[in-house]
């Protein structure tokens, strides 16, 4: 089952990290990109399940995440009450989304898998149920997921997301930008453990509550301003807010020397905004370009430094 997939982090998410702020009930913006993960499921005679993971990936990513991926698949199977005693599931993952830290690869995998199961077993699941199943899968990767990645993967487009910390329905508002935003996504080549980094941030927050409350207040303003700027298509403001967001990510220790290096290189070569995205301490950096020519220039400059990039538009 093909589903479009995602960039998790646009100024508020895109201005922040999808877990490091969102798990505390702060708002975020996420956007789908054109790449996708494709899952297929075939029920055959036998029991249990096998997986053929053919996704393109950052070197070492799939090896490092293999246990989490296996548990995610099991979580989705259990959540949807799929019988693997009288059926053997032959599961295949393909697609053109590069599996890397920061692009929502795990959520793309869980969402596409839930849709493939729905199709194979005629479950006729709506988006809400697909999203719930994907969230169950994401728990294997993140412990306590923010929910933003699987939501973006399920619904697509540009969304404003607020996690309901009381357990009720999350806020999911569809957004539309007046202008297309040209992005460069740069890969550090480093895969980090989201659960470990999130736990580190939580520990720091518990040790320095006043510091984090001030950071959270600044972040929430950035997120709200980014939402308004995106709707207006105000690239300049969006870029400035991305830069501010990256500084906050540095303050909570989730950026790293290599993330900062790529951010600086993007800005020095004409990007109007840049920030790390995803778990941090490696993973990805996103940069905002003024137009397509500027996008090509920034991308080429980053690749000259030895990092792979790809280009996309959102909005």
C-alpha cells in the first residue's frame, strides 16, 4: 500500500524536534514530502511472519533499528488483531523514502504496514484507525511517541499538531501555505536512538525545570509565528524562525557538532533558514531556500562537503 511520506519538523517542527517539544503538549508543524514507503502484505499458508526490507537507507540504519522494527511490526499486528497462527504474513517494504533519522521513516513504515494489512484482510480501516495502529507501532521505536509523525504520514499535507496530554484526541489542523517552500534535506549519515535522546532531554528537564519552562515558552511563540508565516507564504519570517528554533534545540542538547556544521554551511551558502530535524545528534538537517535556483545552490554546496541531500517542496 503506497502512502506519501514525511518530513517531521518544519519550523515549529520546522521549528523544533517532533519529540523534544511535542511530547510535552507544545504545538508543532509537520509536512509530508513526495517520497514514500511502500508496504505489501501477502497472507499464505503457515504461521508467523517474514519481512523483506528493501528500503533505501542510511548505512547502518536498518541494522541499528532492526529490533525496534520487528517489535513495531508485532505491535501493529497485535493492535489490529491479525491472526498469525493460521496465516503466515509475507511482508515487504520498498519505496523511495530514504530510511534515516529525522525523516519519519519509522512512522512511514508503520503507517504503510497498517494500510497493507487493512487491504489484505479487508478491514476497511479509516484514517483514524490507521493512525491509531501506526501509533502502536511507533511505540516500539520511541517509547512514548509524540504522535506527530504517524499523523502526518496518515493524513498527508501540512498540519498543525498538538498532543493531548490527557489522553483525548490530538489537535490536527490542516494548513495551506500561500507559497511553495523549497527545502533541502541533508543527511549527516549518523543514526541516533530516539528513545535514548528523548530520555536524556526528559532528565535534563527534570533537573532544570525553570530553564526548560523558559525554553518551552520561547518555542511556543516560534511555533505560532511559524504557523502564521507559513499560511501567508512569508519565506523570510519562516527562515528566521527556523534559525531561532535551532538555537533552542542546541540549548536542550539535541543538536550536535555535525548538525551545527551543516546548518552553518547552508546559511553561509544562501539558505534563509536551517535547523536540525528529528531525533538530533546526527540524523537530518533541513534548510529553506528562497527559490529553486537557491535550492540547487545550497544543495550543491552541502554535497560538496560530503553530505548527501535531496530536494523537495512543501505547502
